[in-house]
C-alpha cells in the first residue's frame, strides 16, 4: 500500500501526469524535435510566455514503524486547491483579477470554505510565476472529499498533488513520534532554477526531529519548457525523488495502545513504561493525556495551537520521559542494595522502627513513618514489603548519601537515557558539591533521610523503569534501545541494534537476591503494600511509592514499579499516577492496579516470552560403558560464563561523566559521611496503602 501511494504521486509528477501549465496535446509540435527546439529558442526570446525551468520535487520522508513494521508515521498523496492561470494576450489587471476571483468563489462554494487571496498576490503570481500553480488555503482537501471536489472543478481550478505526512494512530505514541513542519512557504517572484514544486518539510519534534537525517528523502527534478504562447511542450522527470530510510522502533503498537487505554481508564494524567530486560528494548512509552499530531499537517492554526497550549493538563508534554517526579519509595530498593553490598546491614539484621526518628541536636525534627505507628524490629525484606520509612531513614544515614546516590547514578538516575527522544529530561540526583553550592552546607542527616525515601530529587518514569531493569539483572544496567533497525527503501538493513549494557553495577549478588525477595513480598505477602499489582501467570517483584510532588498544592504522585518473572526476569515496568491537588492517593491503590489491567491482556503472548528455554537433551553414545552418558555441550565464553541462546553477551560500555549545574561530577564518586546539622528538611509521610 505504501509503495502504491508513492508511485501514484510519481505518476502525477511525470510527463502528462502534471496538473499545471498549458499542455500541448492538441499541438502539431507535441513530442517533436521542432517543438523542443521552438521551446528552447523561445526561452531566450523576449516573448513573455516562453520559459525553460527546472523544478525541485521534495523527496518523501521515510516511514516510522513499530517493531513489527506497523506504520506510526507514513506518507499519503494529498491535494491542495490551486489556480492554474491561463495565458492571456496583453491582459489588464482587472482581467486577471476577475478570472482568478471567479475561480476562488467557485472553490469556496464547492469546498464550503472561504478562500481569499489578495489582489497583490494574484497579480504578482501572474506576472512572475503563472506557469506554476498558485496554491491557496493552508489545509489540503480532506481525503473523503477529494473525489467529489475533483468532479466539480472548472477550468483553471485544479487539485495540486503533494506529499503529506500522516500519523495513522492519531494521538497514540504522539510524544515519541513527534511531527513535521514546513521548511518555509513556496518562493515568490521570478522562477529560479531549483524552485520547489510544493513545500518541503523537516522534523520538528520527537523521532521526526531526532531521526530527521535518516527520514529525509532525496529530492527529484522536473524539467518544463513552455513556448512563446505559454503552451507546455516538454515535461520530463529528469530525476525521480527518493524516499527516505525506514526507522523501525522497538515499540509494540498493540501494547502501546493498550497501555494508553489503561491510563485513560485509570487516571487523568500519568505514564506507563515497559522495558525488555535482556535487550534493553523499550516496548511501551505511554503518556496521558495526549493529542492528535495530525493537527500539525500541513500546518497548525493559531486557534488549534492556542487550545493545546492553554490546556492545563499539558497534552503536548510527554510525561513518560519529560516529566520529573520524586521517585518516592520506588527508590528504596536502591538504598537496600547499597547497604547490603557495603555490609551496613546483613539479611537478618533487625532495625527497630518507631513511628518517627529525630534529626538535629539543637532543635530536633521529627521524621515520620507513613503509618505514624511503630512497627518494631524489621529486617530488610520486611522493610521493603512494608515500605517502612524509618528503616530507610536509619539505614540510609548509616550507609551515607553519596554511597546510595552513587548506586542510583549507575542505575541511570540523573542522566539521559541515550535514546533519540526529543526533549527528554535528565532528572537530578543531588551531590554533596551541589548542596554545598546551593545551600552553603554539606549533606545533613535530614537530607539523607529524605533522599533515602526518594524525596527532594527528581526522576522520569523512564528512568525508574530503567533502574528496575538494572535491579532485575543485578549485574549490569541494560542500555536502553528505541530504534531497532534503520532500513533502506528496499528493506535492506543499514543499522541494527544489539543488546549492550550501559555499565556495571558492582553489587553483591547475595544483596541482589535479598532485595528481589523483599520486592517479591511487596506483591505477594500478606503484609506487602503492592498486592493489587500481582499477575495470575507470573510472580512479580515490585515496589510501591507515594511522593510529595508539589507540596504547596498538596499534590502527590503514586508509583508502582518492578519486574517479572521473579526467577528469570524478562520485563521491567513503571506505572505513574499523577494526582490532583489535595487528592488522597497511594501507589498501592492507584498505580498498582494498572499492572494487571495491562499485562493480563497479553497473558498468552507474555507466557511464551517468559517460558524458560528447553534444557539441552542428554546425548548417549554407545560405548563400552553404556552407563557413562556424555551430555550435550553448552557454549561458554573465554571466562567460563554461559552464552545465552541468542549467542550474545551483554558487554559493558563506558558511561560518560555527567554534569551538575555545569560542573563535571564523577558518576560513581566516594562515599561521604552525613554531617548532622540543625534545621534539616522534614519529609511529610504519605500513605503507601490502605
């Protein structure tokens, strides 16, 4: 279908298929050497209607598709109403205007839309560019009206073919795809070599912008010759336009659209992200609310833009990768991993968890648990399942903020994902240097307590999902992928993504297993805060979170993030619920139910994905001792590590140093002790579950 549409416009652009200029089908000179010679000679004579011109035909943009080749952005042939001036003998201005306005009036009548072109523009076009169509009206003819309008045209009124970008999903995946805009209006004044046949476009947001170089097509050329009577005697497509490359994303369109439906059913504003852990491929990157990106084609009106800009829900804002929120308790597994790796606590270490702790010495400040009740002695797995704030206050202070925030950076917090996402937020992970510069003091125990429960700093839902993929892997942080392949127009693969790791995590494997158990208990134990996020076909490891987002408005956000299956993690996820001012929310009540609402829809498909690979059969060769079987060999690398079935091993690649307020900061750094200072900020507890 796509190739047929491109061929259709090429036919319209080939000799005999054009819709402008006076043709010479009835001329005895048509197609003869004498005719061509006459035209070429006329182009240098003083007769005003003789012209030789070479026009540029913008190349169609390449497609953007999901992982299965379903189009997210494509091209279609559209039509714009245009005037094709007749060539008058010594006309006056009034003659030209009357002729043009009669056709504008007719166009307004049949299209039921008022078309107005100034007298100055009409006369200027006739003087300098009458061989070419004068397109009027910013919007193309609606596809459903093309056939009807074409049958009602009068002489001199034509439907001029153009390439138009089209987004078949409308508002689906809008923030990721982006849109195109015109590079500029068609030229005016005398025709020059290479003038555009119709407006060209460029990517202005999303993948349309970040992948613009790959998507941009190759321009073609069309040569036209008119004789001294203004008749077209030569029309040749001297170079065909070439379509741009196809960008195949990692997104699964069925999953993406269902995630958008789950968000619509569950919240007014939110985000949903799914990552394939072994490959790092982003399968879902959904934000709510969204908007129909087709409003930008061929250009958006001031009225339409005003509606979008004035909407308080900010539909043009991609919350999944642009929104900055406190990660809240979804961050607590990072603190637990760091404390266990550094032996600050062991698996069975129990910490007494009162209803609050006090920080500061001169004026002690109370920092509360979310239940506002004492919960007694707790080890790390129960603290994760209960999301006990006081356990993480105390253990976070003992571990040191620079230590667990260093682990956070290794898990992707505080830096961009590396994906070609336009306008992605990098988040902010505080450092001792940053606090010194901004507040004139080092980290305090109050700072540390806040940071340890994911407050007083920001991350995107994409970063939280990425961190969960790293925690699930336990050894490396998978490098995220959004582009699966770049293909040429013939389907040849020019580039293909391979699974890689972003960096090593340097975590104790035992610590990873312990934290996995605590996250398992979140979803499966009777005391877990995330029981509403369980699945019928897989065991989930997860973490709830409820964070203060805009304290002045009493506005909070709710999280549910994790991975599954517990034994051999394959998919990592994040669900974000953005609350209204004053709304009483929690991760367990608002975000967790989105997980079964989404994944249960694809139960059979996911069961096939997560099914463990078949074990190698034992091959028995007949030997003198038949009781001594020889097992099938299992491939290993040079260091003895098992090679996965796909034959690829994640290889660590260096992570560039990131910057905080323009100052280079080591992404790992050294642990710095917390220095108690009076007047530490206070974390207001928020409810994790009912």
